[in-house]
C-alpha cells in the first residue's frame, strides 16, 4: 500500500484505472494459473496493488477533483482556521483553513485551502470573507500540501475578515491545552531552552529560533524537535512504568493506551504521529490481550489506516523519515538477534560487547534507513549524526518527563515552586547539553554534505537491494562487502565522468532578481544581482552543493556601492562589472567549458555565458540585447530587456509586460531548479517537486 501510493504520485491520474484493472486481472490469472501455495505471494501483491490504485482513484474523484472545481473562481466563504505558519512579515501568516460553506451553501465535504498572507489569526477561529481560489503552485511544496489534504490556495479579496463564533470540538480543546502547556514551560525556561522544550513536549514549534533549528538540523538530530515515535514511545513507556507500580499489567496497558491517545491529540494528528501512535497502541493492546505484538504488522496496519484516510500522506516528509527510520531499527534488531544466535556458545565477552554495541547498531541502521529519503528530498546529511544521536537521544525521554512534570505542576500554586521549578531546571540542564552537542557538531568542518538526484537515489537503493540479496543467499560477508564497495566506486566514477563536461546553472533563491550559480568539475562562478538577502541565498546554494566558497563572483549590480560582497560571499576573486568593465569584457575559461562576456550599458549590465556554442544569459537592470547572440536560456529579472532573442525565458514571479512581448517560451523559475548544459550539445531543464527531481 505504501509503495504503490508513493509510486502513484509520479503517475498521471488517468492511468490509475487501467493500471488497477491490469493488476487485478493479473492477480486473478495468477490465482487460477498457479494454485500452489508458493505462488500465493504473487496473487497477494497484485491484488493489494490493484486495490490500492482503486482506492487512490476513488479518493482522487471523491476529494481532489471536487476541491479543484473551485479553481479560478471567487466566492464568499465561511472557514475555520486549522493551522498557521509564519509569513514574510512579523504580523502576517499563512493559514490552512477548512472551508465550510461557499456562497451561503454548506459543503457536504469541507475543503482545505491554503490562504495567505493574512493578518495574524489563531487555530480555531472562524471567519467569513471573499476568497479567490487558484491552483496550487507546482513547486517543491506541492506534494506536502497534498499530504495535508490541501488542494487549493486562495487570497482574501478586499482584505477584510469578519470573525464568527470560534470553532468548538476536541481539536480546539487540545489546541488550547497545547498552548497553555507551551506557555508554562516557556515561562519557566525562557529563550531557546523554552522554545526547544515546548517543541519536544507538546509539539509547539512556533518558538524555535532559526539558529537552534539550523543547529539541530545540521547535527542530524532535528527529529528531537518533531514529535514522532521516539516521543510517543517515551511518553507511553513513562506512563506504563508509573502505573504498573499500582495497577496490574493489563490495567496499566489500558491506561497507557488512553494516555497515548490523549498525547496524540495534544501534539496534533500529523501522519508521522498517527503512524507511531497506532504502532504504540497495537503494542499496548497486545499486552492487554496477553499476546506478542509484531512490529511489521503494526506498522503495516498504521500505514493502511493513513492511506485509507488520505493516500497522499505517504509524501509527508515526517512520515517518510519516521517510516524509514523504523524499518532501519527493525533491521538492526534482526541483525543483533542473528549475532546473539551465532554467539550463543561463544565467550561471555562477546555477549557483553554486543549489548554495548546495540545502541550504536540501532543508530547506524536508523541513519541508513533515512538516507534514501534525505537524498530524495534534497536534505542535508550530517557526517557526525551518529555521535550526536548517541549523545542526545538518551536524554530525550528525560526532557519529556521532566518537561511534562514542570508544565502540569506549574498550574498548582503550591507545587509551582516546590516541583515545577526544580523539574524545569533539570529539563533545562538536559536541553543545554543537547544544544551544546548540536552547536559543537555544527561547528566541525564538513559537518553537513548534500547528496541529491535520481542517480544517487538509484545507486543507494540498488546497493540496499544487493545487500539484502546477499544476506538472503548467505554469501560470505567479506566477499559481498568487497563487491558492494567496488560497485559503489564504479558508480561514483561513472557519475563523475558523465558530469565532467556539464555546466550546471542554478538559480539561488526565488527572488525576482535571484543570482545565478554556475558549477562544473568542482569550480563555481556566481553571477550576482539583488540585495543582501540574495547573498544569503547564494551561501545556502553553495552549501547545498557542498562548496565552501566560489572561485569567481561576477557582480552585475549597476550600483554596487550599497554593500560589499567580500564579507558576504566567500570567494577567491571578485569581478565588479560597474568598476572593472568599461564597455565589454571577456573572461575566458571562467569554467573549464564556459567563457563569459560581460557588457556594461547606461542602465544595466548583462553577461553572456558561452558553453561550447550554447548561450545562456543573465542581466541586471535595463539592457539592450541587440548585440547579444540568441540565447538558449535566459534568466530574466525585474529589468527590461530590449531585443531579446532566446528559446526559453526563466521567470520567478509574474511576467512583466516586456516578457509577454518576447518571442520565447516562458517557464516559471520555481518549477525549474536547475539548467544542465552539455558543452556543444543541448540544454536540459531539471524540475523539482517536493524535493523529488
């Protein structure tokens, strides 16, 4: 079910019906052709895949298409706010709302819509407004919105919201409890410690600073700030341990089930929380019945329930990471069990060494499990995540227990000083250690590196599949390991050879005048335009491609005296066109296969990138391109370009009047993330949706 829905995300919806029919026919044919028990798995796989596609097709026609029927229309709606996230300004937010009625007619099935920017609103508030609905942007957040059940975006017309009676129900009650508990822990632990404690205990991530979030992410321990299976297991385990002292095993398990369900509602029913919560509830249910729980069966049932509710939930990053990490942990348990069986008659020191190495084995396999997901979504991989997890994960349960104790005791005046403050101090000490580890790891050289693309993902999955096959065939470990290492080296060498004569052009950021970063064979050239925010975008882009600095920065700004690039972008050399170029200048071999010509005019500057006879262009300000060649691709900005001749024009925002007059194919730059130009050959445009390129 999980794999079928994941693969169906890249298949057109029109193909769901024929594929489902084909799979069901194949299942029936296999059943009647091979009635032997050994062939039953073929029938089961085909039948389950066909049923999953049928479910996906029914969901598409029952939920997605009715919501899309509102595209490009305006209506007076009544809606309730479900979630909010920060906007571009301090007082602006983007809200996920549930549209209850359209033009006074109540919807049989309310529609979720992303609305913004709005003046600050809170979950649970209801309002009436005039909304204009539009399709979701086909950017990297498209599948993330689908995973949340959002299929439309909208803007408020007139800018006024008429607030109504607040929404009532369990969801609103849990939100109020979460807000109150978060406020109490932040009162006891101000600053970064309070924000981290609120995130780890009740899932309130609105108060985490960018510095803390970046440190946790780069250290590979960002999962500590997102409530998942680790937190749910700790919460249920603490509750079961406390109750088992006074109650029996079954009564304690039943009470722990109630606590787990309440904790799930408190932190929000995200797909990853539901997956982990269902697994915990099944484990506790097995204890109530006196049975042994099976982890794979529990996880499969949790995924099944999620896919029935929303097949797009498999594209939620949190769920993908949680699912992959859980598979890794289960593999680690299997490996440790095999080693225990093999060393059963060995000396006791081997058994002791295995027990000591078990936490390391679990962390290693969990990291290996999440590696394909991180490659697919373009996330950074921490080189020191294993050490960081070993030093911090054991304290997560302590932080959760002490934080909850401090939050609950703080509501009782008598216990506020006696219990809440000491518990908060202990929680804060643990958090200080976790933050110190994260900051130390982040400061180490080469702490984060990025591996992305379909090729890298395919190589990793192939290596995993071959490893599983070698284990199943019981091949000698040394020979299998040597063969896998040799295959990895060959794949890396093949990729390096194929990419050595390719120039990669990447737009840094989504601003209208975004800089362009050109890369080839380890060398980097930055064509800079824009403001100081653009410099930050360049640094982030360099980091995403594992580059510590640029070889050359070409400053295309017409008035570069606003700020200096020397201190903002690390580079070996800086070429300032406004000062170093009198009229036209040629920079040969800026990259191994790329020459650059810079032309300066009265109101602007433009650069021509000659990549083996294939031309790309980028400009700053108003320019006249009558003397320029015909471009294969042109990175347009806010300035007007007269006499432009190009095949494809990349835009990041709404087209200006002059772009409509240009004879070129206009492509939204938020869809195209990279332009690959092979010397003397053609141009390829790489699109990215939700990190999947």
